[in-house]
C-alpha cells in the first residue's frame, strides 16, 4: 500500500500529556482509560488528531522520554489492551492517533544498554555511543548535555565514556550501526500494525553524531556571563544535525508509506537555524511535517511571526511546517506573552485566532483551549530534572504539565479522586475548568470551537498560501488563499490600520470596520472575506 492521503496537511492536532489528562484508577496519575473517557471533549473541539506524549515502559527519569521497552505500555498508564481500546474509541470519534517516538536515546535501564555497558565485545557493544577518554582521563570532547554539564558519563566496566545528550539515564543510540536503525524501524512497525496513524519524533535532529567526535565551536552571543544552561554557549555543529540524518528520515518515510494515511511530525531542537532544518527535513520524501521552538519562545511581534512563515516557505517551498504556541516543554503562552495582553481571555483568544490562521499544520496543547496559564510551583514540588537543575532562573517544565481541570467543584478539579496528585492543581488553574466555560458563549473554550470550525470549513485557512500585507507594528496582517483576510492587534492598546475592502466578517473581536480602515481594540482581531 502507498500512503497518499494528505489528511495531515493543514490539520489540527491536540497534544495530550497522559500523566495529566485524566486519572481513572485513583493513583493521582493520568492513564489511558482516563484519556479514553475524555476523548469526547477533544472531538467536540473539532480537531483532527491527538498526539500522546510517551506511554511506553520507563523508569520515568524524564517522565517517559527514557524508554526501557519500546513495544509495551508502562503500568502507570495501563496495558496494551487499554491502548487498543483508546485507539478504537478515537477512531470512532473521527480522531487520528499520533504517538511519541523517542528514537535518539533509550533509558539506561533498557536491556540493550545494560548489555552494552558490560564489555566492549558483547553483541550490543556498539549499539550506543562509546568513546575512550582523553590521555588525561577527561571526556572525549566538549559536548554539553541539554540538561546541563558535560554530555558524557564514565562507565568503569568498559573504561569508556558513553554519550547522553540529555540525562545520564538517557544514553544515546549509535545510529551509525545499521542494526540499531533496523531495530528501531521494527519497533515503529509494531505500532503502525497496531493501528496508530503516525508519530511525533522526539529530537529528530539528534539521531546521528559526528563520528570523529570533533569539538563544538563556541556561540558568541555577546553576553558577559554564561546563560543558565551552558549548552547555549555552543553551536552544536558536530553533536547533532548531521548529514546522515537525511537518509534515515527517508527510511522512516518509506516505512510509513507502506501504510495508508500515516504521517510523521518531527521536533527540531535547534537554537541557531531551526527553520532551515525544518525545511530540509520536510522536503521530498522525508518527514511529512516538522516543528521547532521558534513560536514557543517569548517573541511576540508581527515581525517575528511573519519571518517564520516567510523563511520556511522560501527555504522549503515543497516542505510543510507544524506550528504550536505551547507544549509540554515551555511556559504556557498566555503566561509567556502576558505583558502583551489586555487580559487573560483576550490574549488567549487572540493567540487562538492567530495560531489557527497560520499556513501549515497546527498543534494545540491540552488546556490551551481553556486559556490556561502556567502553574506556580515550589521547588519541593518539582519532578522535572530541568527545573531541579536550573532553579530558580529556569523553573523547568512542571508548571505547564499540571493536571487538566474538568470540574471546578470536584477534588483536584475532576482530574483524580486520589488524596494527592503527581503535580498539584492550583486555584488559578481550577478557575478555568471545562465546566465553567462549556455553557458560556463568550468563554475561551467556546471561541476555540468557533475558530476550529472556521478553519476546518474553509480551505483558505487549511492550505491556502499566505500573502503578507504591509501594516505598522504592532499590527499583523495577511491574506490566506484567495480572499481570507487575517488581521491582528498584538498589543494591549487600540490600533487602526488600512485594509482591503471587506465583503463579510467571518470572526472578530473588538473590531470596527469602516471604509478602507479597521480599528482593533486591545488584542483585537478580524477574519473576513475580501470583497471581489
């Protein structure tokens, strides 16, 4: 079979963080049965697919991104039967199912690594990245871990270092070994045959390393002091982004093309030229889509958003992006961009209108449809190794991972009936529970449903090309497809701008249309049909 249905092009995916979506068994942690129970909420939003963060067997050193069994479900989340039931229910509701794949590294508890670390001559000896120390006993090179400190860990049984781009509990696979590639492709085939519709590829530009182990060059950002995380002091020229990545991505694509209607989206973790890599990785028969952190940063200016769209399609006219404003790795955007907001609801609606008007595919993170903000946590409550390592300047990712809020009056806002939950539910988050917004036509939740329906029913907004209009900041204006005008005020003050003649208003907030001009109130926006 050949996969040729481009359902993913222009689609909207809803990201579920399984630990925090719905607890069904009272242990304080979300699970697959809980997800199945709440899929109706997701379907009613009007999205096309769900993406589940890792649910595989794991010691949870990095909350599932350290996998010890790639073809089974961690008991925290349930069983393979629970997974099958969830997929079946999602498909009944018309939702595609995408699952996370952590291919670049495994858990140090994976049987293959346990074997590999024992000696230099066992069957799995070359399945991970091993290197001899320098003559003075120091690490093989200057590569830094993404979680801080040198990216090498000493193993006394082999008298060698192993590479870990993230935690020392996450040793990197050696993709230069063809057997590693074959095995990982086999684990993906297992899930494809089980009925998943695609994959989100974690750290898709980290698969290969420079075989010569050359030092990374420094990144001179003009700062006098080191950043919170010293990995930002290097250009990761040799640690990742290697040319060998491309043939492997093509092998991944060939695997998915054996099945109908499957898709992959790759995470491009790169601070220097991520848009270029997104384009390179989605051109030809490689990834279907890719996303970077460019729209997950503090930047909130018309110039920034315009540059990401224009640069991507200039660099890769045949490629396809996936844009997101929030996910499980960054501060929620309503908090991140708060200084640009008139109030929380206005900013949340503006962000939704903008995101869902962008050319490309879209990912919405759970709680985003409620206008959810970042949760303030104490150091003692943290579980995230990033936050624990870099506190207090970087408080980590737990603040965006706190439980989904379903019912304001129930314990833990309806997430769990346990005495305590793995992360707490605070009052500001509880106040935005689903049941407080469901019946309110002016709520953020109601707006998301309207905006998603507009995108779904209008081909201009799904696949139409983008033509930017020259307006003065803080206004952003573009036309999608033939006649859909998208106009946004990215500030908490009223703004007025010239606009093309408008035939009819599709969706707006704080907008006044006059002959040749549009006045937008604080965080106002307008989506309209252009006359003619």
